[in-house]
C-alpha cells in the first residue's frame, strides 16, 4: 500500500465513521493502515446503494459487479482505494468469499428494504457485518485465527445491529429501509406504516428493548473472543465495542424513541469512555471484565433472564 492509499482511506473514515475512527487510531500501524483501506473499500461499495436516489437499479447492480471484479483483480482498478484493497487481500490472505458476500449484501440493498424475520436479517449481515469482522481478523493475523473468527462474526453483527437501532429514523427517511424484523414488530403490534410516519408508541419501545437485548448478547459473544487477538490489537477492538455499546445507553436514556431524535455520542463523551476503558484495562487486561464495568450491556437489568430472551426473541 502507498501512503496516498492509506491517507485516502483515512480521510473517508474520518468523515463517515467517527466512532470507529477513534478506535482505529489506537491500532498498531501494521493493522491501522490496512484498516483505513478496508474502510475506504466498504464505504465506496456502500455509497453505490446508499447515495443513489436517482440512479436506476440496473446501474447500481452494474457498478457493484464492477467493484467486485476490481476487488478480486479480475479487471483494472479505477480508484486508488480499490487498487490498494486488492493488494491487501493478496498480502493478508483475505478470502475471495468474504469479498463476494460483502458485495452481495450491498446488492441486496438495491431491491430489498424490509426483513420478515431475524434469520433474513442475519443472512444480510453475513455479508454486511460478519464479512467485515472476518477481513479484520485476517489483517490482525492472530495466532489462533480459528478460535477468534466466530467471535469476530458476533462482534461485527453486534456493531451492525447497533447501527440499525441507532439509525431507524435516517434509514426510513433517506432510504425507505427498515432493518427491524417484522416478526419482532408484529409481536408488539407495530406496523411498517407507523415507522414510515415516525410514529413512536409503547409497542415500538418494546421492539427496541427486544432488539437491544439481541445485540447485547452478540456483544458478549464478540468481546469474549478479544483475548484471542494479538495483544497490541485488543484494547482498540475493546474500545470500539465500548463506544458502539454506549449508543444503547443513549437509546435507553431517550426512552427508546429513536424516531424523534437520532442517538448520538459527542466527542467529550467518547474521550471519557476512552479514559475509563484505558484505566480499567490497565488494572485487569481482561476484555470481558472491562466491558462489563464500563458499558451498560453486561449489567443484570439489561441482560434479561434466559427464559425471557428465549421466549421473546426469535431463535438466532
């Protein structure tokens, strides 16, 4: 990778992924620079379908297919980030399968805007989130990658679910998409049309509670695998989990109303979380202990009993 490739990816992340950027800055250079390139590639693909209000579906699909071929080295790259991404895949052993499933997930957004079950949503996240976790694992190159990879999948899905819950208003207003399973919505008497009208109800609050618990179970699975990552990567990944999980605290403080106001984290709050996470990390060096201490995710009032989770949430 050239410095210009790294800087281009870094600039994209600074503009569009401020929360993740703070954690990325704490990675060692051998991982940080490739992460900038990965993020740049993800955003280039994502923007094909997210910023394409007036672009015909056929053109979006053609552009994604071209991006797939460029990423796999099947045709010349038309962007420095794509060139760097292909080189990165070859040098770090990123499997072609992960590139393909990621592009396939982006293509799903062209003509699919509602999800009947969590299983449907999970299939989408196999590309949009789990593939990202797998690529990051390849870049970090842990000694026991096979033990780390299932946890990376869970953590990637947790991040994605948090984004879905945080961005309900933006997704419906800007893209006419709802990433909440209809099975959960119907269980609490919420129709798509209510979300389209940004109509907050007690039922919608219950939907958010269910889906927050689902995401938090994934966070616990994901954080449990941080110990398998290289030591110089563990704190940065833990901080990313802490920062994303903090949105759950904000959502609860808003009494689950993400339709009237989008949850956000200010710079000061992020820096406070950085300081708290670092202080507890220095004391224990145990990702799970630090995560339970700093975030609301591991506390008993937010976990729910095993029976409650089994009875109210679709089987994962």
